[in-house]
C-alpha cells in the first residue's frame, strides 16, 4: 500500500506507529522533503 505525499513529521508518525507491527514494514520513497510511504507485508519465516 502506498500512502500519499507527506512531510517528514507526518512520515515519522506512521513509521513509529507501525514499528512494532510484526505483519508490516514501512519505507519512504521519493526525493526532497515530501515523500511517500510504502507499507509492505512482512514475509513469515518458517518455524
């Protein structure tokens, strides 16, 4: 899922909110001050 363009403070809130979620990971994409956030599902490792 890709979230719209955000400033650094808004992106930080999203990254921190999802930091401990074991099902997803986040990544900022773009150049300059305004970037998008992409949320990826984490791959489950076999037990």
